[in-house]
């Protein structure tokens, strides 16, 4: 199973860079295309009562900032998280995470391919946890490929994503890659003035990264988002999320708000 996943992921990664590049002068450019090809930046910050990742508790109250840029269907995003307790983990390290993601959305197909570098070694770690240590059997980085698809049905906008860690720290006792994988389904809808989203996260096979020894449901969540009107020109988005992890028999309730220009 893992060997099949490996072939699929590497095939998708190689294939994504095999499309021909079209020069601007080879076809007429419309105003809409010019606007689409402009570089766009995104900056925002969230404040959350606790940080839960794919159904698993990471740390308490945290401030995760996001900085991204996009042009056409290509995007680069830097996401981080820092908690408010400088000595929050069992190892005595502050919880700190930095994730870098490159993604490409294939037009209006609903298909998006992504490659991510996930690093959550924390502050004041050992030499093997240093950010710029990329040695295969020492690095604290997790390299992950993702493939997401949104169904082309306006009244049923279900999205399906598959993520697999293909390199980095995700290794077994023999030093081989685990290829830990995670599948997530999301369905957004609205009730009155509240935007809702239902999530179901599944680990398809044994993955120590997710504390599973086989197929398991690890993340069932319901998130609600609305906005508090502060002034005529400014509203504060707030959200609450109920999260259950059937595999670990755990549950969480998270509250947060978002700040963006």
C-alpha cells in the first residue's frame, strides 16, 4: 500500500512540472487575464483558545499568523504558530511551528496540487531540531504532498484532499519513510448569518504520526464563523469549532477570531 502511495505522489509531483510554458506574446491577453496574473498578497493573524491539528491537540492559546502571495493559479504561503507559554511541552520547549506551502490550482478544474514543509520542533530544541538541519535522518522537517479536489456541483461543494508525508522526520524504527497519510473531506454551508463547515478526517493505514495502527477516523469537526460589526467599515470575524477525535477518544472546543486588512 505504501509503495503504491509513493508512486502516486511522486507521479503527481513530476507531472505538475511537465506542463508546457506558454509565452505571453503567443496569445492575446484580456484585461481579466492581466488582473489574474497580478501578484496578490495576503496577510492575516488569528487568535485561538487552543491549537488542534487534524484532530490532535498541539498546545493551548496560540497566535498563528499567515503571509501569502499568489499569481494566477500559483501560490506561496507561510503559516506559523506560537503559543503563549514559553515552556509548554513535556520537553520544556515553547511550541513553535513554521509551515511553508507551494500550491498550484489548475484553472477552474477544482484540482489543486501542493507541496509543504512542516516544521514544529519548537523553541530551544536539540541540534537535530534546528530549523536549517535538513539531513535525512536528523531533520525535524516533514515534507508533505497534497492533492485536493472540489466537486463541480454548485449546490454540493464538497472538497476532498489527500496528504502524504514523503520525506523528512516521518520515519520508522528502521529509518524508512512511513508515508503517513491523511484524507480530509470538507463541506461548507450557511445558516442565516453563520457560515458553517463540516470536516471528516481519516487516516487510511497505520501511521504513528497520527497515533494509528490502521484505518481510523481521527478528526470530526463542525466550525461556525460569523462577524461582529465594530464600525460601519470594520467587522471582526469570530469562529467556534467543536472537534472530536474518535481514535484518541478526545474532544475539543476552540474559539478564535481573525484580523486581516
